[in-house]
């Protein structure tokens, strides 16, 4: 018997948990302004995330998907993409979206039940949040197909969680991208848990990056708590896709420091020791150690940043709470040219409940 093919999955880490370089730094990591821009946004995202959870707990926001612990992956991806690229998110990639121009108010509106939050003012071509699992990978592959047909030097990037890689839609998108050499990058955020299901219960594969092998496309695993590694590897992948080199699958290893959503209680299935270990290597600690050692940051600068983040978040919350609520009819607008009978009935029921005291 002879070997007809062999495969390897490379792992990339640039910044170690203590803030020291694990390998020579890329050029952008030596740019003080650019590194601090990433750090400031990561800090803002964390402040926003905490506020959003509090709003949900006090009944001022619907179920919310926290991104606590994912800041490096999300901001690193945003920094690597070009404005003309297209993002197909899942439902917690706030750092990427804020980098690309989505506002905190728009995010709050969406999670408050107002679909106008999906009508982004700036990244008009980016896809809306996608709650169905893995379907956004097909959207990204379709956009990439359009870019290729039109000969446009653009790239689509789809996020997907570790649990989503068990869905058929994920494999369909991967296969199409490989067969047609589409300009698309699939970014797997492996935070260890698909709600309460650990990765070990989902797959016998030693990495999720190796799921690229069957599609015939490159796969790489990175430290998702290292914003430098995320930005560098994603940057290489999207640039290769834009110049016609085809798709790539990137697995970012990180950890969900929060519950899956505000409807979840992760203490029921995760060990305290596991969570404590994850907090010791979380992304903000790492980047803060780096900028402090570089002489770019101080305790005073940190306090001023936290105050600024609080001001900006509070301003977004005020704008969100001050936005006039849509009538219930908005749920039925623009669905059909002529609304069918069963939806007419639902519209009447919605109007009835909205007319009651406290109704919307």
C-alpha cells in the first residue's frame, strides 16, 4: 500500500500570554497608533458587552449573545479586512462590526427586537446577524461567487462557531468554495463549547482546521487570544483570496468567558477551574502587557480609556432607549406584495396586544 496524500495543520502564535513575542513581529505590531487602536476597541467592546448584559437583566434588551473573551479574534479580523470586503457574521462578532462601521446603537436596536438595527449605515454590503447555524457560510460563498464572476478584487469572510462546523451547510459552503476557488475565508471561532456541548463530543478530529482537507483548501489553526496572530493570518488569507488564490479555513482557539447567551447558565456544565484558567490567558491581558512593556501605555491611560468607553457606551444606550419604537405592523411590511390571509390575521392579533397598556 502506498500513501497518495498527506496533510499537515500549522499553528500560529505571535504574542504569548505574557505579552512577549513568540516569533518576529509583523510590521503593524510595531506601529504604536495601530496597536493602540486595536487595544482601545477591544476595551470598548468589553465595556459595551457588560452594559448590554445589564440591559438585558433589567428588561431593557432582549436575549443577548455576549462576546466576552472573543475580543482579539473579532478585532483582529476587522483590522485585516478591507472596507470593500464582505462580512457574513454569526451573532456575536461586535468587535469586527464596530471596526467596520456598525454602531453600538444599531447593535442594541437589533437585540432590542428592532430589525432596523440590521440596516447598517456604513458597511451597507455586510450581511445581517445570522441566528440560524452555519447558513451564513453559504451566504459568504455566494457573495464570493459573485465577486469572481464580476472579476472584482474582493473577499468574503464568514464566521462560524465550533458547533456550526457540524452542520451540513458548512460543508456545502466549503466544498463549493474549494471546487470553484472562490475568494472566501471561513473563520472558525473555537471557544470550546457549542452551548453546553464540548468540542470533544462533536467530532473525532484533533483540530477543526483539518475539516478544510476534504474541500481541498488550506487550513490553519491560530491562537485566537492573540490579536497579532489573528490579524496577520487573516490578512494573509484575505489578500490571497483577493488575488485569485482561492479560499482558506482558519480555526481560532479562544474561550467563551461568559454564558452562551443571557438565556444560558454555563455554570451548569463548565468546571470553575476551566473558566479560571481561561481568564488567566484572556486577550486584553495579553495585549495590555505588550503595550505596557513597549512603553506605550500607563495606568493613567488605562483609567482615561475606561472613562471614555463608559461615556461612549452610555451615549449609545441613551440613543437606543430614546429611539421611537416601531409599530407591530413593521413585522409584516415588505414580506409579500400582497399579504396572505394568515399573516393578515397575525397582524390583527399583534395590533390587539400592542394596544394594551405597556404593549409595543
